[in-house]
């Protein structure tokens, strides 16, 4: 296959606008390329933000919350044996026992409801990402025997509580006529995950909650937190674990607690990607008008090439190559600009928040308080591939029109 159509196409693109006659053509070429650059860069940015939300949901929120939990009606009395039994099941990576108490937290006249989790620190560290966010003071406060409590940062702010503050915990009686149980614990530290967990996260050692649970439940665990080798296997594996343990056991998993959020992120990613792809498609098909004007301007040149022996197929390749040159430049610049925007997004948002004194994302509204980004190579490849296919489709019609020009008809009026 001859290479001259490629070199001529590059010359046409490079020399566009070199004369006054082709000034409008140069302008339209620039608009076509600019549209591609803007559309592709925005698509890269949007996909990266959506990827960031998906990553943070899995790594940060589900790093604290259990992938699944199993419970026994009435509490787990011989929980050490059950932990060892569940750890031996296929697919189970880690197991940690816990208790949970619904209570009102009071500090300095402020009252907030909370679901307090009592944890076994040693096993909890094997299962969750607690060590990634907890300070040494927080980890010390969660050791057995400590009468301390750790709060999420946003919840501590609502309660106007500081490390060292004494909190009153009030747990209502479960049955009619039961009096409420009251306990006092010292707030040792705060946990700041920059997610919705900061609004509700409350952790304490298991034995620190005995005063709120009653004598009948002392020494028993409410449930077992589970971590699996594959997050997506959690629903059916949790069901299998519950069935294995017996009919008095039941389960819940992250698909029930946060599945709606995960699917919403996935749906938003698809819809936004589709809308941004339409913008890219519109920009790509601007190449049609650009190449159509090139064909009109270069009719004499096309006729001369035909008289010199160029075939219709050669002319077709020439203008397809020119469209692909525009597409390649637009895609390359778009990907580059998109990456720059992704790298600059977090610093710019942080700078604006500090300069304006505003918090754009609040944990009581959004699942995260930071704007996460993650660039994935497969997304970049997909964006570039789809963009080039659209550009190729846009070049076919004007290139076909150019290949049908007859030298005699054109040169008759020259």
C-alpha cells in the first residue's frame, strides 16, 4: 500500500490556513479539534471522579463496615468456638466478634442517638482498616479493660466533645417496664475517615458496654463480622455461613446496607459517561464539515492527482487519513488535558475550600467529604478507542465524496 496519501493528508492538515482563502477552513479545523479535546478531557475527568467514589466506597467505608455479619438469636454464648468454626470455612478471610448497643450519647447538654459497637481490638485489626485511621490514643482506648469510647469526628463535633470529655450513655430498656441503663465513659479520641461514617461511628471495648447490656448478656457477643477473599462474593457466602451455623442464625451484608449507594455510583458513572460520549460524538462529527470544506477547496488538487494516476481508493484514503490525523491530535491533547485536570482537581478544590471557608461536601449529605479521583488505564484506552472510531465514521462520507470527483468536470472550469 502506497504511503503518499498519508504524507499528503499530513501536508493538508499542517498547511490549513496558510492562505487567506483557507482561513475559514483553518478555523473550522481548530474548532473540530478543540471540541474533541474538551469532550475527551471532561470525559476522563468525570470517569476518574466516579472511579474515585467507587474505590473509596470499597476501601474506606467498607474498610470499616463489615462485608457481612452473622447473628444468633439471643446472642452468641460460645463465640470463641463459633469464630474458630467460621474461620475454617472456604472463602472466609477473617472473623471478628462484636456487640452493638443502641444508646443516647450526652455531652455538655448536647444529645445524639448512636449505635455503639463493642469490638475485640486484636481481631478487629485483622479484619478492618481501623489502624489506617485510628491514632495510638484511639487504639489504646479500645483495648480490653479500658472504660473509654472513640467517636467519629462529625459526631464528636455535634456533641461538642473533646478527648478527655466524659460522656453519659443512656440505653433504653428493651421491654416494657424495664428501666433505662446509664453508663459513663471517657471519650479518648476521634476517628476521621472523611466519609459518612464520621457522622455515626462509635467504638468501645466489649467489656466497657457491660453496664448497658445487662447481666444476662455479659460475656455474649451479638454477632460475627466477616471478611471474604472477594467482596462481590459476600452476599452468597454470608448466606452459606449462616446456613452452616444453624437455623437460629441470620445474616446481613454490604449489598443490603450500602448496595444502593454502590449501584447508584455505577449507574451515575454509566449515564454521565454516555452523556459525555455524546459530546465527544458531536465534536467528532464536526470533522464532517471540516473535511467537506477541504474537499471543496482541494478539488483542483484532487483532479490533478487523479490525472497523475491516483485511483479513487487513493483519494478515499487521503481524506480518511486527514480526518484521522485531526482525530489523533484531538484525542492525544484531550487525554493529556484530562490527566492534568484530574491531577489539579484535589489541590484546586482544597484551595477553594480554604480560601472561601466553605465545605463543598458534607458527610451528612454525601458519603464522602473529599472529592476522590482515580485514573484507570482501561478507561483511557476505551475513551481513546471510541473517539477514534467516531472520528473514522465521520470521515467516511466526505472522503467518499472526494473519491467520486471526476477530473474532467473539475478542470473544465479551472
